[in-house]
C-alpha cells in the first residue's frame, strides 16, 4: 500500500479538533501558494461582498482547508459515529413530515459547510442517492467512492445513468442529494445570475421535484468551533417550482445565495462557479437553455 493511501486512514484516527486546526493551515497554504486559487477566491468573494471584509476573507480561507482535512474523519469512521457529530438539528420536523407523508425528498446542499456529513445524517432516516462527479484520477476516484458510499448512501454519477438512478430512488419514495451550485455539462443547465453574475446553473433538481412530487429541502451542516461537530439546518423553500428552465435556474440560485449569506465564511469561494462548460452557449445568446 502506498504512503498516499495510508495518510487518510491515519488522519481518520485523529480528533476532529486537530483535523480542523490542520485544515486551517492547509487553507492558508493553498491560498498563498496557488495564484489561480487565490484569484478565483478573491474574485468570487468580491462579487458577493464588494467591500471584501478582511475578517470574512481570513475565516473563509481557513474553512476551505477544513473542508478537506475533515474528509478522512467523515468518510472512514463508522456511520453511527459520524452521525453523532451532528450536535444540533434545526428543522428535523421537515424531514419527519415528508417521510410520514410517504414522499420522496430532494435535498439541495451547496458547497457550504460540511456537505458530506449532511448526507450521512439524513441517511439515518431513509436511503439517499447522491449525485456526484467522479475525479479523473483512478486512485482518487476509488477513495472518494469508497468514502462517500455508506450505510443507506448510494452514489449516482453525473451522467444519464446517474439521473435514472435518482428517478428510481424518488419513485421508491426515497431521498436524493444534489449539489445545486455545481456547474453542469452543456445542455444540462441555463445561465442565471448568481451574486450578480451569470452562472451556468443546473435545472435537474427542479425538474425532478416537478415530475416526482417529492419534497424540496435545503440542508446545510455548519462547522462548530474547536472541532465540536456540526449544526445541521434544514429549510423548506416551498413546493412551487417554475415551468421555464430559466426561471428554475434563477430560483435555485436565489435559494443558494440566501443560504450562503447566512454563513459566508464556510462557503467554498474558490470553486470555479462561473466557468463556461465546453460547447455551452454564451450567456444571453439565443441558443441558451
């Protein structure tokens, strides 16, 4: 076994407090050593917060590193132990209500806080199928797939086969999880404003809610200080979903903006949210959507 393969297993044995401390240093290393990372981080943060407050910038840099350092703990520890890290749940009644009504659930979780633990927690109530885009490197892909899959957690790749898995899960009145601020492939999204700038935005979640009658819930797992765990907040934005894809994209982005503004220091500002997928029309073109 390679040294690279041993490191996650060793890290998973460390207390979350130490991993988050190391992650803060990791975040600063990435920010200082990578000009591309730093440029994206600063540009995206300044769109949402033009005054670019120093306190917010420093906190977001550290939290970005923590989002990486905590993964071995989340992925490699037993499911029950991981779920126990969720110290507080706000909105549990929304999950209970959807399940008691026999409805499927579409969870939307942006790149905010610890989105990995949100899926692990809700899987304790009903099976969940999570849409994800596998890494290109084979060794990393295997690690990610083994780590993300757990008891009651299934993985669906971001392709046609994965979408079919999501549809089947909702037909079984189960839950699915989607990162709605992930940039979709050409033909799978529309341009919609995100913090005042056009971003190619997926409409898959809205379509699935409309066709399945599933409940739409937003989930954010906020890191607590000093590695104490996480606070999971569940929101219900309502069941009204627009017909037109352009309106669906705009609605999804408004939802995400509200979640992010409630906890901006834990959003991954360096994520390349505004990239144009290969072959996608330019924003505002007649071919859009």
